[in-house]
């Protein structure tokens, strides 16, 4: 995985700022749809790029927040539309190839117990992001509070990651080590 990230970073550094923004938009969106994607470490790298004035910090924060919310709401829509199929055929549904079906029951219990607070904490719960958005859709939570809480969560998480990348600058890779530890603990 580290080799993949290193090659991705080297490639991103050769792109124009507009292309860099497009890459970050795609990464922040897709990490909600394809859970094993290492989007967080690339967002930290974005903080480094902002510190080096390759991209603008505030624009990157807004862009990654919007695309994270769009990704969350895409999974919400999948859960709301196909939730009955996911529930009935968990082990055979195409999306469960990427998600551990055991997390659906846990996600439903969390939604029943904590409601919108789970959506608010969503970005900070590594490894469960897609499950939470799907579960919110399956549970048919109210769209407006779900959208607001997903936006707050994405803004805070992406802001923290970008700020850490800015802070440690060219040593941004060390944050990846701590994100891995954080993910395992969570």
C-alpha cells in the first residue's frame, strides 16, 4: 500500500493545480464508495501541498468536504433505494464484497441507539464510513439532518487532516502511520 501511495504522490506532484483539485475531489468521493481506498493519507498530503502553496488550503478543504458529503449521500441513496435487497441478500449483494456484512447489524444498533450522532461522528469512525451511510439510508433517516451532520463531520475530519499535513509539511507520511494505528484502535 505504501508503494501505491508513494507512486500516487509522485504522479500528483506532476499535475496542474486544476488536475490536483480533480484528483482530491475524486479521492474524497470514492473513499465513501470503496472502503479500502487510502483517501485520508492523500488528504494529509493535500495539507502538505497547501503549505507548499501548490494548492489553496481553504479551497481544498471545501472541495474535499463537498465530495465527502456527496459520497456519503450516494451511499445513503443506495441504502434507501436498495436497502431491502441488501437486508435480504447480504452475502450476495454486490456492495458487500467491499463491506463486512457483520458491520450492518452493528451499524443498525448504533443508528437505533445514537441516531444522528452516529452520522455526526461518521468521519471519525474509521472502517465504518460506508456502513454508516448505507445504514442511514436503509433506516431512512431524515435527509436534511443527515446531510448537515455528514457535512459537519466531513468538514472537521478533512480540516484536521489538512491541518496535520500543513503542520508536519514534508514529513506528512508520518501521519499515515498514526492514521493506521487510529484505524485499528477504532
